[in-house]
C-alpha cells in the first residue's frame, strides 16, 4: 500500500521509533515521515512504503550506528517516495491558464557507522535497497491552448495566445554510506522532471491569431553517491543486481524538454509556433567500493546518467488565401469580411538534447559487470523543428470583385527553423585492481557508453502559394520554403580505465560523437527553396587504458545538405 497524505496503519510505530529510539532489535519506518535527521544505536532499521512529508524540509537522513538499514519489505511493498510533485496542466482549470510548476525531488541520505553504545557487540552494518528510492523531480505542467476567436452574435471575441508551460524540476540527491556491504536491487532515481508543453494559439477569424508558446526545459538530475567507508571489511561488496521483483539500477536522467505550441492563422497573418524546450542534464554518479559488481540474470542492470531529449518545435500557422467571410446575426446579414491573403508563419526550432552526467567508480579490488549490465552516460537526442506554415494566394477582393487573373499575388511560406542538436556524453572513469566485463558469443555483453546524442533531422521547407490563371491556365507561385537545418551530433566523452588485471573480451566501449542529421529539402516555388544545411557528427571521445590513449578513431561523417526545390509548381486543371 502506498501512503500519500494519510498515515498508514503503522504510522504510530513510525513516530514512536523515530523520535524515541528504544532498545528494540529492529525499528520499522513506514507511512508519512517528516524530513529531518533520525539517529539510532545498535538497532536495525527497516524502511518501506515511506513518503517524505511535504513542507517539512528537503532532506531525509537515516543514520544507524552499529546496525543495518533495509529498504522494502515483501514483494508488493514500496521503498522511499521522495518524488517532487508534478505541476498541474493549465487545461485542467476553468478558465484555462498557464501550466503550474512542479517541485524539486527530496534528498535521501542513508548511513551506517561502526559507532557502538557501551557494552554493545558489533552488528551487521550493511545497507540493502530492495525497493526503489525515488527522488526524481516533478514534471512541469502543460500550458493550455488559447481559445479560438468567435462571434457572440455580432460582437467578435478575439483569439487567445497559448498559455505558458512550466519547466521541469530538478531531481534530489541520494547518498548511501555504509561500514559494510551495500546491496541494491531497487532503483535509485534522481532524474529531472519533464518540461511542460507550450500551449498552442487560438484560431483567428477576422482578427489576430494566437501565438504558440515555447516548450519548457527539462529539469536537471541530481547526484547519486554510493560509498563504502574505510571501516567496511576488505571482502565486502557494493552490488547492483536484478532479482525476481525489481531491477538494481542507478538512474540520473535529465528531464525531457517540452514541445512548443502551434501557431495559428488569423488576420492580418498567422502566428509562429513555439520553440521546443531543451533536455535537462544528467546527474553525476560516484561509487566508492571495496569490491563492486553488477549482475543481471534477467532484465537489465545499469547505471544511467543520460541527458534528456529535446522537445519538438511547434508548427507555424498557415498563410491565408483570399476569401469572404459572411456572418448572419440578430441585426441582420449577411455581413461580409474580406480575409486578407498572407504568407505562412515560421516554425519553432527543435529543442537540444541535454548533456549526460559523469560516472566514476573506484574499487579497491574487483570491478565486475555481468551480461546485460552497463554504464551508460549518453547525451540526449535533439528534437525536430516544427513545420512552417504554407503560403497563401491573393486573387482580388472576394467579397466584391471575385477572382481577377490580372490582379493576384502569391506568397511564400514561413521559415523552417533548425532542428535540435544532440547533447554531450558524460565521462566514464573506473579504477580497480581487476576489471572483468562479461561477454557471451550467443549475444549479450556488459558495456560502457559515453557517446554523444544524435541530432534531429532537418524539416522540409513548406509549400508556396500557387495560383493558376490564364487561358490555358498556368501556375504562378511564391518562393519555395528553405529546408530546415539538421541537428549536429553531441560530443562523445572519454572512457578512462585504470586496472592491474584485465578480463575483457570484445572491447564493449562506445565513446564516439552522436550522428549529425541531414538538412531538410527545399520546396518548389519561384524561386525554389534551397536545401537546409546538414548537421555534422559530434567529435569523438577517447578510450584511455592506464593513462595510455588507445589508437581507436571514430568514423567522421560529413554534413549532408538537403536537396533544393525546383520550379515545377504542378499542372493546373481547367478552372
């Protein structure tokens, strides 16, 4: 049972044990626990289905002198809920409004020490995490869409701009410090919250359109520190492993950026889309151990500090073509409104991927990783830009003269903005006596990945307005849209290994830069639109073994420019 806002059945025991430690062999902490520091002597502490109480502080510290700490109890229990609260979406309110900000994740510190009361005997001083400790940041709320313009009888009520979104919140931190073994089969999560999506603008009829709001950035992840002190026995371990109920992992991902809201069309012209938000940065992970191992008989066991993905850009509003809007209302009608022709509006740019956090693992003796286990510090991928609005056509005053072949204008589309680039990878550094990475010829391997994130594909340019007139009818077009630039790949980071003995078969290391993506194609028109500039691959990192750079070069890929458009506007039928 999860506890949120109410006491669990065992909450009375929680309060009594936390505030007045007794001589009980085991203290149970469950239910709502206020933030603060709780200290115990010569006791074991079990924590499960625990929720940090909002408004009581930012950090929960459990310190056990001469005893062990365990998180989780039984198959269906939870661990420690220190998540930040998600912000409410603007469309859940009436009237609609901006997205609400979330809150940052809490921080959790679990610590065991060798200190003993007078007359006590040494006890197990391990930390066992069997269920998740979730300190991730809250998501930002989405902005509501703006209301379309409308008529209240004969009174025109204008369109609204989209409402702003809220950024993702940062993750808290987690620190485990033990004078004994540390066993993790539940996730430690300090990931940042996702950024909110910007609200789209409302549609105008005879007035201005609404503006699309930008997506907001994802939150940065918090750090994770796992440390065995000098008091831990030399043959003790820090272990991450997958069991039948959960996966041992450390997750410090940056939050994903929100998407930009779409612009809309209206008078005298359309509005642009909002830019996509950038992904948040991954958190730093540091492990200091006597011996360190990761194993996964089933599932995947990982330490992951990847950057958040960028959010997509919003589409630009399409251009208007000549038309006549007729209105009937209580005072009569039809009342006629000429819709002015215009070009299309610009798109929003794509959000960039966030940078990954570094991973540092130091072991006095063994550092071993089993099949399907990995250290992943890959940069986040960029996101695509929005689609620019297409162009409109002027063919005369449609409310008065109708189509006039001698009096026309054709308009081009809006500008297609660049797509996002990938984020940089995070450095991976290990130091140990014996390095062992498992490999199976039938598939599966341990691995390390500090690659840069990939850029996003450039978006094709949008269509020009095209008008057919004459006998026989010929097509006349505005300028074609230029293709959007493709996103560049993020820079790869170094993998640095220090060891005495090396048991690695297939060199499972990835440290190159992310893929750059081609620019978008230009659209047909007069003149046609050029292709967008392509993004280059990111610069590669290096593999360094015992301070010696290995002669392994990353393949460099050229930037690919999109194809240009042509003058072919298509055939005109009989009109």
